[in-house]
C-alpha cells in the first residue's frame, strides 16, 4: 500500500511539472555489462581486446576515469543502481546465491555476514519513479535481485521484461546459445547467440512508435562465466599476437597481469558488436539526438581470465580492480564529445542523475546515498561529495571481510580480521602497491573515524567470529589455483 501511494504521488508531481511536454524529455538507454573490467576496453587502454563501438561511444560523450560501483560483486551493485541506496544500507552485500552464515563451511577466522537475498519490494526503484512520471520502462537481460518471481523486474517498475529472471548468469555452457531455457526469453533458432538476441530485442523496441519517453535497461549476461564464445571470434583471437601468461599472487590467489585469453576476448567483442548494433539502431531511428546513453560494468573483471592492470586485483576485491569500472555517458549536443571527467562517481548516483536530466523532482528519501552528477555532464568540476564508501563483509574469491573509504585521493581499507588497515594515495599509486598507513597516522585516524561513522549510520551488516575456526589448519578461502608468479615489485 505504501509503495502504491508513493507511485501515485510521483505521478501527480510529474503531471504538474512536465507530462504535457513529454516529447521534449530525454529517453534513457542504460547499458550494463557483467564482469567487464576497467581496462577491458580500448578507451581505457586495452591493446588486446577490440571494443570499437564502446570506444566510439566514449569519443561521442564523456568518459569517467574514476567511475565506481558500490560493490565488487554483481547483485549489490545492481541494487544500488535501482534503489539509489548503498548495498550496506539494504544489507544486500553479496551475490544472491552465496552461502549464508548458517551454511558456512570454510575454515576462516570469521563467518561472512548474513545478507538479504532480494531487493525489498518497498524500495521505489528508478524504474518505478520514471514510470510514475510517464516514462515507458523496459528491461532486456540480467536482473539478479531476487530468486522468487515476486522480486522480478515486472514487480519493480518495468512494464516489459525480456530475458530478466532469477539467474545471475547463464547456467551451463549452452545457455549463451539458444535454447536458453530462460522463462522470460523465448528460445531462438538453435545456436542463436544471447548477446545478439538481446540486441535484436532492444532494436525491435527502439524501432517501434513511441508516444512517451522511455527508460530502456539493456543488461547483458556477458561477459560473466561460463566463459564460452562464438567459435569464429575465438579463432580470431587464438591467431592474434598475444603476451605470454604472467601471474601475481594476491592474498594467496593467482591474478593475471596480462590480457591474453582468446575466449574472454571473443566474449568482449561479441558484446561490443551487440552494443554497436543497438547504437546504430538508435541513430537510424533518429532517437539518438534525445537519448542519454549510460554504459557501465557491474564490478571489476575476473582476474583468472583478464588483467585489470594498472589497477590492482579484480572482482570480489576492494582494491581498485574490483570496484573501478568503465563508465561512459553520451548525449549528442548536450555532453561535450570526447570529454573526460576525473571526478569520482559511483553507482548510487545514477538514480538522482537520471531524474535531474529528465526534469523530475528528486526523491532524496529514496536515492538516499546517491549524488547527481548532471552538473559534471555539463562541464562541472565537482560532484559535491566528500567521500565514497564500500562494505563487503564476506569471504569471496580470496578476499576477506572489509570496508573502505575514498576521500579525495586517499583510500583506506579496514579488514575485520584483527582490524588491519591499509592506506593508499591513489594520485601517485593507482595500483595500490605502497601501503603507507604507518607513515600518516593522523590521516588513518580521520578516515577510519569517518568510515566507522558511516557504517553505523547505514546499519551495515557485520561478520561474526567463526566458532569452528581451527587455527592449525589453513584458511581455505585463500586457496587458489597455482600458476607461474610474478613478484608485485616487478610489475610496478
């Protein structure tokens, strides 16, 4: 009842302000990629992967060098985009499907914190707010914000749902190719590729007649595992000159330091081709002139198949490689082509930014942790935010429970095990190789106090002592596959 009342109120507000001028309000195309690392596109320096369509979007719009997501994991980031709230506030701090403490079997000092397995229906999403203001809302692809059907997109503000259900990723190798077995996507011809199909469905939507502005959310399952690619593109990258494997050990897990995997490269290119098809359709229909395009990844690249260098580590980690991602925004004649912003922004910020660009009143009690960066798109030099925060109280992929804060160019990470601290000055050390916590204790104290205050304010979920921990056995979350190692000092 409460949610229905909020939507009615939003519709009334929108009717007062701008429904009469609906044709003049911008459309929004939000393109979200799964597990694409910051360095995985040419615009950010990749020399092995080929992403001409994404790079072209950057030349036509604004590229953010310091674009972040609120979590190094998929579901929490997606919740932050939809709700405008930090995952810690929602207690949605891990991927839906991860073990809960009661089923915890790892030998670790702590138990990962409990987490919410669905985005609460009481949350008024950005899609619901736009819908209440007269926008048509449609999703194509991944959702991963609740297993039960009642939490799926059609109950969270999307009028049309094509391919978005409980899954976090295609299950099994065949499901990147038809038959998909997806309850929200009809199977295509045998062998049809999922990125192509999602692009075709998006194009079909763009080419229809529109009597109101739209919010189209194209959320690729690519380039998440299972890593399986189109055979022709895989063969192309197998023949391409590529560097030999080199590895670096991070917390007893092996991380790639070179981009050279032909399957991952092929998956990236097929996703880029699908993006190109959608952008071409946007242009051919004439919708491009009044459509804001957002491009984002949900977390850093998985370091067993890609390198996020010069950033450290990758997915699951609160180092830059896990939370800094490709972020591009394009809007012809409104955003300066080829512009670059170094101002940090994060995934909670899209909700208020979209509302501001649409001329819809902000809903600060909803997008509580978001700060609009509309002014940055207009050439501004500050977002007005004092700090960014992260909270990942889980063991996952070699990482251990921790929280982090970035204020200016300073970044502090606090680990729950023994309250260990790491401090980095990103301006001179974007790779986070030099922990200088012992050199500036005053800075550590102030940042730590801010971090603790923020955790208390949002009611962050915490890990707990593990009563079954055996100190005479290895902490088995640290065990990874072994390859040839490169010392960290050799890669700085």
